[in-house]
C-alpha cells in the first residue's frame, strides 16, 4: 500500500503543477477532456477560462483564471462556481492569477438547499504545510479502486468534505488558545521584547501541531503514531528536562530540514526515519539565529504542556485536516515532562 508522499507533493505545489499533484501524488485520474475553454460572465463584465486537470468518479478538479490579474473576490467566485456547476455538478475549483503566483482553492458544501463556500489559499513562496495537510485527505491508493478502476462517488465527496470543510475558529477555542499562548510567551526568558516572546511562542506551537499531524498520518518513523510520546520517554531515560535541546532541536533542524544523507549517524539513530520537508516551519527562525542583543540569552524555562494546553479539537478550529486535539493531546506527552530550558538562540 502506497502513502501520500509529502516531499514530492510539496514540490508540485510550490511549482504550481497542480495537475501533476493530483494525478501523480493523490491518485486521481486524467479528465476525459483537458482543453481549456473561455466563457463570458456578462453580469460581471468579465471572461473566465477553465481547464479540467483531474477527475475521480465524476468529481472534477478545474483550474480557473479570469481576464483580471488578481484572484477573484467572493462574489465572482460564487458566480463562476454556479456556472461551472451547471456543467459539472461535483467539482473543486482552483483559481489562479495570471502570473501563477497565487491560488485560491474553492469548494462548496451543500446541505439541503444551502450552499457554504470553503476557500483555502496558497501563494508562491509559502511552505505549503497547511494546504498539504488538507490535500493528504484526498489521497487514494490503488488498493481502494475496484476491478474496473472505479472508486465510489460518495467516498470521493466524503473525503473532499473532510479535507476542505474546516469550520471557522470558534470564539471559545480562540480565547482558550490565546490564554495558553500568552502563558507560554511569559515563560520565554531573554528575548528583548514582548513581541519577540509572543512570536517565538507561535513558532514553537505551530511546529508541535504540525508534527502531531504528521505522526497521526503515519508519516514518522515507519508509521509510529505515538512518535513524540515514545521519543519523550527515551529522552527521560537519558536525562531530565533535555527533550527540547537534545531531541526537538535536532528534529527541527537536522531531521525535517536536511535530507537523510546530510544527517549525522547519531541524529539518524535518535530520530528514526523522518521525511525531509525542504524548509517550511523547520528552518531556523530569525529569533533562533539572532534572538537578542549581544550579552542576552533567550531561553524557554517552563514545561510546554503547563503553559500551552492544546487539548481542544484543533481540527475543528485550526484549519488542519485531521482533528489533532482529538487524536493527540499535546498537553500530555510534551507538557507534563518536558521542560524547555535551552537558550532559544543556541541551536
């Protein structure tokens, strides 16, 4: 059984090669017709061009551009979607600007007679971590096709729904997350300004949440879905309160940020089989490279879980395709045992 290849998918995404992404990495099929066509929307005084790039069981993915050099607004997206849906009822649209540097991924949830658009953006230069976390939910393995090469339509639409129907952040979660973020930021010592401490708290929390997504998808160390918890236990056997310096920093900057052939043997043994993510969240942040004025030292001196309890279902609130909080309580493995006592800038 094959798995979603994060590295290759990221490369296709960053090159705006969306057809290759769906066909070669997500397991979708070529559409019956790939020719691009133009259509006028007289009521909005514009013309849009659409091109089918992939399909599966009657669900069509189309790239759409307009005669304007920017991504369309919500009203225009809705009008174009309504027109395309009259031809292809089940669809997902990828709006791309003419320079192919910005994209808007557009899918409409239908419940009874109500339509609820869901929009997700990807711009050139971004790591793509967020959109890739959604796209992984649309992956189909060959074993899921029947003897005629078909997949059930309801299964395809269900995966689109699960991947793209991310509700807006609720007020309750936002307030709770804000409180925990503030608590963590208060424990970061040595950074010159409050803004720097808050910034670094966000960097650390985003990395941890993304690692939880990776482990629950089976992307870490031969499918180990409790990767961080098991590595934390190993770290505690070696020394107390060294998880951040001795494991997380090598994981960030040698594991995810370097291809396997450039990692030391010691790092390979400690981390296990870790994918190379080619940048993104796991390159040294500017606060880690040059954290403070000369003579000051920045450190994280408090257990993460006591200050940043991410036990609320993140998938319902934080635009990850998998409910991280429902499957991996970040307050348990990291927080109860792992004190972050290493200077931020000493990596």
